[in-house]
DNA sequence: GTCACAGAAATTTTT
DNA sequence: TTTCTGTGAC
């Protein structure tokens, strides 16, 4: 490297210099964490304290110490986070870092299972089911056991069954205990439910299917099972680093412990105050208990915030100080001044929308790009009104979270065809395809699948089956299509061509099924485009299951948002790890935030509080929290209500905020008299209380 | 058994 | 607005 000719004048130490002093670029605590020699390390990193930076530098430091890149495993929460971190490492120490293994827990489990699964009884050509598929398979088990007797009392739905199952796997809490705590009415079915789970597990095994939970479960099983395999996998890495540790669950903690059993070199970064994935089995106890699970843990706390102005930190600190159990830390910054966060009371949702839009335009006129602003909310549907208004005003926005492209029925239909080609035993996909065809309903579909099973799911089995007369035409059409698709084609773009062939059959079904097929057809075009970028059908299906695109924008040509100036609308969950110059938090109302479902449950309420903390700490310079005083509609049976400000914004928190009451001019497009204090619509809705009609 | 239709229900957060 | 469920015709 020293042979590279120097450019004159020579610049200060370049990133490719091996002797770069990383320590000098960090504060004292960050440096201590980044250069920590070995053993268990827990970094408690408050929001905006340079968590990513510290972890990045730690990887760089390990590389500088001579640890081979491929013996470092970096586990992150999203693929984005891992890519970002690895590219930052590369900038620090050069391309040698490209060999560092990085990814999510699930994608790492996936990789290991493809590689080592065969020796543990999982053939490497399995297909991954996403949550929806897993629920559908659960439905097949549920129906085949005939446990759900329609006449009797209600039995848990497939979603509930899957939720309990997944929770059991991820938290290792016994099934009975979960049901007792969350669904006491179903306690009498524990035995039947357990039988369904046994059947579900069996079905997965015989159909060569793997669900999300299995990716972790099998990883752990491989580690703890046979000695040689376990040691071989654990022996792949000398150092394991984990980001967002507060969002890991019991199963993941066990995996880590088994991965590091030989060397104990486990570094985790997290913030207990930002633990927001309990519904997925994550437990912030994990981070609280880390020092107990890993004796001789060194703890480093990062408190200096580089993101927000002090008034925003003050409010956030006060908010989170109410939390029952936590690692105490107080964020502070050297940044001076800054405006207090606004607490904005508005009359109702339209006014809230109006305030947000006008304030955004105001900031924009002052020179703030749209991409430096975001609007956050508790749940995806809460931005509906705002989205309409933004569209009307032609303000470009990008919505994160909420409805996903891949969950659309027509997209799943196409994927089902591909999956059957990839894995002829994929029962869920067979059922889905068969039910699309004219003349085939539930029982014919089941009959056909039995026929397939009898022929051991042979790729040609389908064409050999003799269907009932009414389904003959559909059977021939599908059989011909499948036959044509069976030709092996591994030239680039093969997957896209397969989709295009599938569409010769499917597009007609789609047009028949939906009144306005145009937008759905264009979704399929888009899917075809994405598929074109993958080397193989298997790679495409795995990628789409493990790393679904976050928003429809992600699906575009791949051009990053940096070029276009776009406002971000996001759920608080999806906003994790991000930051903006100005943040609007809407619907800060009891029942919305916290959500009414969590009121009454201590733990869930604590999680909601942490969620609000996450939301507030996304803001660098401007934070506005809005709450409508009234809301209409039928949420939770209430038709018209006087809203209460979110309980988290108690007196002391409010005291650190700036009260703002926007004064709007009369709306130009509503030439009505000033409000008489009566809302006719609300009164009318009140007559049909409990109707549950769902707004617009 | 399939299918069309109507009416009802349902909306947290994600790998 | 979309998705699910029940009913009855064929």
C-alpha cells in the first residue's frame, strides 16, 4: 500500500492508511468502547449518541488489530443498517472490510441453514414462508384437525394461532401461560391448539417449508444439537457484534451465547429506553440482564448527544424518566440554544392536517428541504387524512411502514406460482393457486393436493392427476403452464420471463376478479422489473421474504431519495434509527398514543412510552407534537369524543414545551358560518353508535 | 361442491 | 376501503 504514489501536497492521514488513529475521532466513552480488547461488552447508547459510529469504529479497530474480516459477524436489525455500517467501515479501513459478515438475525440464520442444514436434516432447497403464508398453513392445520367446530364457541383464528405460536418460540414462554395471560377465553382449547401446532410443525417438515421463527430455531438447534456441527458454526467467528440489542428476544440471546461460547467476544449496543418490539417477542429484560448472563461484562454508557438541541433532550429525558426500570442516563449536548418543542392543540383532524401542512411549507420556504422533515404517528392508518391533503397540495411524500406491496393479494398470487416451481411440495402455494381457478373450490383443491402428495410431490404429478369434470379445463390450463415453466433457464432475467409466462394465465383471472385491475396490473409489471434483477428464482424468493422493500418508493428503479426532495411519513417503528431536522408527531392523544389496547397493561404502556421517546428523539432542531381536541369516527365504539392529551405528556413534560394554538383564517373553500359548537355529522353518527363503519 | 352476492367486520407496530 | 363470512342458487 505504501507503494502508491503520493499526491502533492500530501493530505493528512488518509482513510486507507493502516495507522489511522481511530481513537482521536471519538469522544472518551466511544473510544473506550471501540477499542475494548476482548470479552463481553455492553454499550448503553442513548438516542443520537453516536451508537452506529461507535460500532463502526469498533469493527474498524478489530480489523486494524489483525482480526480477519470474515471472522467478524455484525448483526443488525435491518439490512439497511448493516449496509450503512459496512460501507462506513470500508471508508475507514478500506476494502478489506468487505469480507465482514453482516446482516439481520434472520438472514444470518438463513445463510447458515442453507449451508449446514442438510447435515441436520433440513434439505437446503427449502422455501421461506412469510407471516401470511405461515398463517395460511396454520389454517390448513386448523381445518384438517377439525378442532374448530362452528357450532361451538369461538375458536382462535389463524392469525391468533400463529401469533401465540410465534410468541412461544421467540420468548420460550409455555403456550398455556401465553394463552392464560393474553387470551384467557381460549384456555380450554390449550390441548387442541397444541395439537394444531404439532400438525403445523409436521406439515412444514414434509413440505420443506421454513417460517421466520424456524430460521432462528434451527440456528440454535444446530448450535446446541450435535457437538461437531455446533462447534463448527460457533467456530466461524472470533467476534460477534450486535446492534439494537434491546430489540432481541430470548431465543436470539441464547443463539448469541452459543455462538460466543468459545471466546466470549460479544459486543452489544443498545438503549433500553428504545425497546419497542415486545410484540415480536423482544424483551428489554435482555439488555437489563446482559451483565448477569455474561459475567465480567464491561459496561460503557454513551450520554453525549450529537443530534438534538437541548430543549428537545430535556423533554425527552423527562418523558423517559417516568419509566419504571431502566439504565439511568441523561442525554446532554454541547449544542447551544435551540427552540423548545411545540405542543400544538388543534380542534380536530382537519385542523391538525392543516397545521402540519402549513408549517411544513413555512419551513420549506425558509430553506429547509422536504427530505429534512418527517411526520410520525403511532399506526399506519393515522396519516390517511394527511396523505390526501399532501396529494391535493402536490407535496411529494414517501410513506414508510403500513401496507406493503408484497402483501397485496395479486402479488402473493404470482409469487405462489414461482414458489411451486421452486418447491413442488409447497402446500400453501398450491392451495392458493388452485383456489384461483374456475371450477375449483376448497374441496377440489384439497383433493388435488392429496393426489400430489400420493405421488410424492413429483414435479409432473399435477398433470397426471385426473380432476373432476368441472375442473378439467382449469386443470389443463394450469398443467400446460407449469410444464412450459419447467424448462431450465438460468440466463439473466429468467425470473422475469417466468413471471411474464405466469401472467398469460393469471392476468385474465385478475381481470375477472377485480373491478379496476389496472393498478394491480401495474404492480405486476413492477414485480417483474424487480425480479429481473435477481440471478435466480430461489434468490429472488428468499430476498423478498427476508428483506421486503420498505416502501413502494424502494421498488422504483433503485434511485435513492437523495436526488428528489420528498417528505417522509412514517410510523414510529419504521423511523427508528433515523433523524430529521424537523419532526412532527401527530395524534398525541390517549387512545391513539398510547393506543387504547395497551391502556390497562402496565408493560405495554411502558413500551408505548418508550415509543414516544423514540419519536421525540428523532428531531434535530424542530419538534412539534400535535393533538386534536375532538375526533369523530367509530374507533373503538366511540362515535364522537373529547380527546385527552396523551398521558405521557404530563405536567412537567408540558412545562418544558411551548404551547401553540394555531389561528386559522376561515377556510376559503368552506364558506360556512363560524362553528356554532354543534357538529351535525357527529350528532348523526351518534345515532348509530357502535356501527363500526370506519370513516371515509 | 362451487360461486356470486350481500352484509359485516376490521384496522399496531415487523423479521 | 378491503377482506371475511354466511347464505342460497345452481
